[in-house]
């Protein structure tokens, strides 16, 4: 059996991971209480979410584009998918929870 190339191995590892980062998780959780699962354009400090965060969540299937914003076409209006709800409400492992609490504490 042939050994997989490093590129294929990296892609396989990425697919297996499929857990949101702290920033992605914060963005996804903010949509849980919104009508239709609408995800915010801005964080709790009034800063626009990075387009890479939004694009990554769409690529992972946690969010989907909802509608075009005619006033600001470069702002992507999205909503949670069922996979996004699952990811946002999943219970993290103890190590993940401790790490996230430390990071979130830095910005509280």
C-alpha cells in the first residue's frame, strides 16, 4: 500500500479536526439567541469580525450566507446551520475548556 503524501495527510488531519477556534466559537455562539440564527457582523467590542473567520466557518459548514447586504456588499450576512448549532453548543474537553477560559479572560 502506498504511503500518503504530506499534503493528503495534512488535509485528512484538517477534516478530522473540525472544531471551531476560540474566535469562531464566539462568533457562532452569538447567533444562538438571534432570530433565524443570524450571525453578527461585529464582536462585543464593536470590531468587525475578520472575513477569514467567517469564510472558514462557511467552509466548515457551520454557517451559510443568508442574503446580500445592498448597503455594504463586502459585508457577508450569515446564519447558523444545524452543524453550526451543534458546534456552538458542544461541550469541550477539560483541556479545551481551560484554554478557552484563559483566553476569554484576557478579553473580558
